[in-house]
C-alpha cells in the first residue's frame, strides 16, 4: 500500500477513498460543462445566428486547448504538485462558462472555450497521478473505473438537465452555463479542503525506487523512439483515435441528431442521449473485471468490443423504430469507448517499452484527444454539406472498423504476460 493513501484517518474513511469520490466529482462537473453546450446547440445557434460548422468549432476550441495542455500540465504537476496546479486550473475553468453565458458573439465563445480547455487540461495529469500515488495497487483498477464513471455521470446530468430546463421548461440556454460555473466553484472549495499538498518529487522518487529494478531488467535493447512508433504501437494509437472519434462525435451531435433526424422533443432528447452515458458505467466495470481475469484474451476482447461499437453506431442511424433506437444507444454505451478504454490502456502497459512509458502514454492520449478536435467540426461540416447527420455517423463507423482491423493485423499474435 502506498504512503499517504495507506494512512487511515482516526475517524471516517481513508484518504484514498475520499480521493476516489473527489476525483469522480471533478470529472462529473467537467462533463456537465462539456455536455451542456451540445445540449443547447439549437438554441445557441438560433440566438447567435451561426451555422452547424461554427457550433462544432466550439468543441474544437475546447479540445484543442485541452489536448495541448496535457504534456505541459504533466510537467507542472511533477514539479509543483497536483493541488497547486489543479486549483488554479479549475478557477480558470470557472471563468469560461460565465463568459459564454454573457457572450455577444461566437468569437467570444471560442475564446472562453479555449480558457476552459486550458483549465480542464490541468486535471487529467493531476487526477491520475494522485490516484496512482494514493490508491492501493490491488484496488486501483476498480477505483479507476469509479473515477472514470464521473464523466458518464456528468454527461447524463448535463443532457437531462439541459433538456428539462431549456427545452421543456423554456429557460434560456445560458442558465446551464451559470449552473456549471457554480458547480466548478464548489469543486475548487472541495479540492482545497480534501486534497493534500504533498511532495510530488518524493512520491515520484518512491515510485521510481520501486520500479527501477524491474524496468532495468526488462528493458530491451534498441531505440525507444523507434519502438514508440513501431507499426504495433501506431496501430494502438489509431485504434484509440477511432474509438475516441466515435465517442466525441456522438456526445457532441447526438442530441441534435435525435431532434432533427428522429423527431425527439423536450426531455426525451436528453433522456435518450443520456442512455449512452448511463449504460457505460456497468459496461466499464464489467469488461475491466473480465480483462483482468482473462488477461491473455485482451486483444480479442478489444477487437470484439470495437466491432460491436461500430455495429451499434450503424444501427443508431438505421433504426427508425423508437425502441430499437434506444436499445442501440444503450448497447453502444455498454460496449463503446468507456468500456474498452481501460482494456486498451491495460494492453498498452503490457506491450509498451518500459523505459519512456510516460512518453508513450502522452503520445497515446494525444492521439485519442486529437479526435475530439477533429470530430465535432468535421461532423458539422458534413451536416452543412449534406443537410443530414447520417454521413457523420458513417465516418465514425469507418474509423472504428479501420482501427480494429489495423490493430488486429499487428497485435493478434501478441502474448500478454
């Protein structure tokens, strides 16, 4: 068991248990902000008189800044500690929804989205270094799944909230931004109260001491850079890109698809779209446990989940029947990105060069997040060009299939230790 995380408080729950709750809530609030905007795209576009491509660019601004912050934020966290980086990041993040709510032009919303991306970009490295340092190793898998579930919870809350307050009750779309700002402020106070300062260098040194011997023994000869961009590794990066592309396409444009292509109205839009998020929680917990139990079947499990997700995305645009469409949405949530992501990361840890593993994770995450920059505006441009969202879904299906096939070609014979 690790240092701080192993120390139980004299009363109440352990520090690492509090961290699980706090970090899960951090993702929840972040996703309430992220998903509130797509939920009110129709109203926002009407107010500002902007096109779908321009609306899609809002998410691009956010995710571009978020992606660009990953490596610098990680360096800052290593140097100054998680708490010192996370709290200012969330304060900057809090400013963004206030600016968006009071914006008089789409350019001001773009600028605010960049600020939000920079602020949120401090969270990933802070959260997962905190969890890795403080959560006991034998509880880390399930704990990580619970922390990750905050994103699904936030997505569901945002979709249902925006549908209920804006579409059903007729409130202005800006209300969702003020709610997001208030929740971010609460999280800043929670971070300040719960998260310990600690010494990041000390923790890193302890981790390094524990792993150096094994890493040295396992380290293979040859260039790390060459192995980092081997065909096997590139196939994993592209698999993750395709996985994230489908996910970010659907979380950005699904509410509008249900409204414009399938005739959903009011709360039904948010409730139906939130099924993806709700179903992803049991899916992530279930398949993570299966992959831990049958480690030698990880590649087959990843390929199977990717193909299943592609089929469900295709079914979503093909089914006109209300019940069949809802079933497809639930199955996409159950089998899609949040279910397969922990298994891909686990497989990456098995096959990646032990030396330079942090760099590998950085490249891996950048490839995945790059899809979040591309998918929203590309889908918006496809909608504007074809006056239909169907082709945007087909592009996502194609990325999933190509990613799964290329991954299978270079990894099917890989033996996981």
